[in-house]
């Protein structure tokens, strides 16, 4: 099977490549063309997943397709952007039809959930790797950046944390668990749902936002630095699922603090907006506050400082903070 047949059969023909209203021209030309309205900005983000680093070679290709897109779209949610389209740069060792079919089906499933179309990409031979670029639209000036947090704001998260990190020993086949624990944790790992509606809801309300991909502590560190403030996290307020508590026991909080792969939004919110956001997004939780100063502080129920566990994952070592 040649490169062009592969693109036609598995990607141009996939449900996710059937153009939506935002797509003036999809797969097949030198560029795709997207429609955006006056008064909107284009939000763009790229993520790469490499076999052996981000996922095991033996993993289910349907789940991989779902997860690859979800992880990329989460950045649009974090910016308060509405998805338009995405591209896929795919590097493959072998063109295995069953694998490609299942992968494209997983991709299509998540694309449908997020209401976005596959509009182009690139296909090359080499060790398996996926690069997805996502495009979204956001009203001019309303994107949620990392740099606007102000002392006095509340620090909030969009839902329970740590499930995906807790699932890792299950994903890697290092541990087993009863179905009532394994299923919810694995679901959160393989098909996280980008918090798009929350991001849109936070436009004009949150002062800063990001999606938690490297662990709560590391990602709050990014907001603290970009906003030149300190973030204080109350350990007892971090929301954890029952499945994670049962499976990880004492280590559940550390999964949330340092684990990563959550793709849940963290945001800073002036107190006056709390009731309105809570009413529309009941899973949100206030976990701390923005203070004068710098860095991230973790405190216990009595306000005493706690030494945090290891911080989040970095590809080239944890030496540049
Ligand atoms: P070019 O040589 O002009 O860069 P290609 O031959 O690489 O174009 O690709 C042909 C068309 O197929 C383009 O529209 C490109 O965006 C699309 N395409 C290539 N690979 C993929 C892929 N994996 N998924 C979706 N579209 C793809
Ligand atoms: Mg090309």
C-alpha cells in the first residue's frame, strides 16, 4: 500500500475527515482552508506522542487515536477556544490495515465528541509517532492565558485529579485491580474528555487557566511564574475519585500532585464569579488561593506548609526550575 492509498483509505475516508462548516477545503490540496469570523482569533497548538515514551507499542489503536486527539484538544479547552479542525502528522513503521482502521476510528470518535474535522497532515515511514495540531477559535481578547492571576483570586480545578497517573501501572501491566477500580481509572487515561465547555464558560471570568498535563504542582508553577504570583494549594481540598482512593491508598494525593496526564483545567477565579461557575460546572473545586509572592506552596488543613512530593515529568530532566 502506497502513501497516497493509505491517506485516502484510512484518513480522507474517515468520518472525522468529512468537512464541517468551518472547513472550506479539507484533505487533498497543498493546504487546508478554514473559515473564521471577524472578531475571532485562531488558537493553535501542537502535541507529539512517541511510542515507548507516551504510549506502549502494544496498546489498543482505537484508544490511542482517541487519546492522541483528546490530549491535543485539551490545550484548546485551556485557552477557552472552540475547536475547528486538526491535522495529523503520522510516522509509521508498517502500514497495518487493521491498526490504521482502528486508529482512525478512535480519532473519529473523539473528533465527533469535540466537533472538529481532520483537514490534513503528513505520512512518513519511521518509528511510530503522532503529531497533532489543533485549531480553534476564540473571540478577540478573550483567550484564557497563564499570566493574569491576581492575589486574592481563588485557585480552582475542573474535576478530580490523579486518575490517569493512578492508571499507569495498569496501562503498563505492572498491577491488576478489580473492575470497579480499573475501569474508571483506565477510562480517564485512554479517553480523557477535554473540558471544552468549562473553558468557554471561563471566558471573561477566569484570570488565568491551563490544562494539567504534567501534574498539579508543576502546572501551577507555570501559572505562578507567568503571573508573577504565588499559588497556595490546600492538600485536603484536592478532589480525588473513589476508584483512585481505593486503588492507590496513601499515594492517591501524590498521583494528583505530581502524576500528570489529567487534562483537567486549573484556573484562577475572582471570588465574585464562583457561584456562577459552580452552578454550571458542579465538578469544579476550589483548592487554594493566589497570594503575593512566587512559586507554589502546599499546605495541610491547619495551613502548615508541607514539603511536596517529586514534581511533574519533564523530558530532559527536572533541573531548570
Ligand atoms: P504535500 O506533498 O503537498 O505536503 P502530501 O502528499 O504530504 O502533500 O499529502 C497529500 C494530502 O493528504 C494533503 O492534503 C495532506 O494534508 C493530506 N495528508 C497527508 N497525510 C495525512 C494524514 N496522515 N492524515 C490526514 N491527511 C493527510
Ligand atoms: Mg507532505
